């Protein structure tokens, strides 16, 4: 198994990743500058190289995006800033007046050990709810309705939520890579 440190400030996120990977996950919270770009590959590459430079050991980082099709893909990778500064209700209001409430939720992981740079990405289409709904999950779960569902991911039971989570996040690919020598 490849040694690595998962960079996140969220202990629950690290614990959940360890559970899903069925691998031990060391994690650290370190400050990383996030470049302002919609180019997800450039963003994650900058993030993972910056983390590696601070630790001088193999790192795994993640970046999530929630794209609103009516807004040409925004907020995209800036969704965390929108939620932290304006809230979920404001994110829903951004689409008022648009017929198209379609969205795309995605995740990209990157591993870097000073030599090998590898990315893993996946995503899931859906829609943005007219208002936040549900108490499960975190982040944008209360506003994202996965394609084929009538409820937000925050309204889904654990089993259904896990199905959508594993389509948004490339957990199996990350697992296979980290478990290999």
C-alpha cells in the first residue's frame, strides 16, 4: 500500500474516507492557497503540489465542485465559498428565474509523491432544489437532487445516499491506486 497523508481540515471527512477505502488514512489540516480557476486539473495540481512542498511526503487532496448549468458551470469549484459566505438558501435563489436548474456534482482527488502525479475524478448529474431540504450530509447535500431522485442527498437514507456519494466520488479508483505497490 502506498503511504500518504490526506489533506483536510475535516476529521469526519477523513474518517469517512478511511471507512470507504477500508484503508488507514492519516490526515492533516494545513493551509493551502486555492487558485481562482475553473480549470479543475490546474486547481488540483496546484493544491497537491503545494501540500507536498509543505510535508515533503506523499499527499492526497480532494476538490469538489457543484456546477449550475444555467450559470455556465458556476459556482463550480467555488461552491464552498458560496455556501460559507452566502448560505444554501442563497445558492438556491441564484437560479430563481431560470427554467434550467440542472447541476453537476463532481469530485477530483489527486495524489503526489514528488514524482507521480495522479488524478481520479467522477461526478453525477442532478438538479438544484428550490430550497434547502434535509438534515443528513454536509456541504451542498441539502440542495443537490441526484438524477433519478426526487429528494436531495440530505433527505436520502444512508444506503441511497451512499449510492450517490460513490458516483460523485471516485472512491474505488483511489482505493485501487493506493492499495497497489
